[in-house]
C-alpha cells in the first residue's frame, strides 16, 4: 500500500471525483473531528495512532496531515506531550470560528468571499482618502510583484504580491480593525487553497493583474467609489474562479 496516499487517497475510477492525496483528505477529516468534538484552542487531540485507527488510515498519512494543519495554524504538536488545537489569537481563528470553517464546503467559501467583499470595499474607499505616498508606493510595488509572478510562472511570487497588495490597501485605510480582519480572512482563504485546492488556482491570474491596476489607480486618484467598485469586480471574479476550481477538483 502507498503510505503517502493511504486508503483515502486511492485514485478514483473513471467518472469519479478527481484524485486527491490521502493526507489532504485526512487533514480535512481532522478538522471535521475538531468541529464535531467542539474542541477549543488548547484542547488536546487524540494521538497519531488513535487518529489513524479512528480515520481508517496509516500513522504516516496522519503525520503528513498534521504537518499541513500545523503549517496553517490549526494544530500544534508538542514534542513528548501530544497534539493540540492551536492557540490562535486571531479574531476569526479563535472560538467557534476555528471549528466552523471547513475549507472544502462551497457555502463556507461563498460566505468567506461575501465577508471579504464588505471588508475590502470599505478598505478601498478609506484608502482612497487616507493613503500616504509611501503607502501608495507599497500598493503599487505589490501589484508589480504579482504581475511579475504571473509573467514568470512563479506561483509563490504571485501569491506574495497578492497578499501584500490586499494587506497594503487595508493598512492604507488607517483602520487597525479592518487590517486585522482582512489578514484573518486571507488566512482562512489560504487554508481553503492548502487543503481543498491543492495547487494553484489559476484561471483568473491574468485578469487579476488588470483588476489590481484598476484598484490602485482609483486609490491613487483619490476616488473612493471607483476604488470600491474596482475591489468588488476583482473579488467577484476571484470568487467565480474559486467556484469553478472547487467544483472541478473537489466535487468532480
């Protein structure tokens, strides 16, 4: 048996859902278990052996799943002590949110983008009236980083520029609550990419470059409503890309 895939990762028969590695499926099942048991930050999880037995897979697959969950801040492994739900102090990562968000639930992804739309349209409006020259330059550089990542095919560079762009706009709003909220929602969106959409979400990248430029220009020109409209267009198109990719990769 392939220890890196496990029973949950067996390639599907023709016409079934697309193949996903076993550790991705087990990571998702561990998140579901956290929600079902109503575990909170700091609560102890079953051991790797117990999780393997409970989920019908191998300890090796569980270990790989734990690495994913540790990387996205959902599980903390303490040497010699065991596994714990991570102590997440973020606004959306603590309490019921950490068990609520399931990254391959399409309804949750819709709600996440709906929340992003409200936040980032407001941030765009405020940035258009409050951004300093240094903040404008930071947003412009982030947009260019994203463009270079797309042109060179470097997904990590594209993602870094995208993060810097959206967080730069939130910072330019001069509202620390908005900045914290945008940061946390992007963390949850990365979680959906890490587990539910293993690999790059790709169809919208070229358009995103142009949409970033429109957002930047509206903020630079001091036009709050144009900035908000440009943000809304960008997020609506990004959501459509996510919807297509989730249905193709996760639901078949």
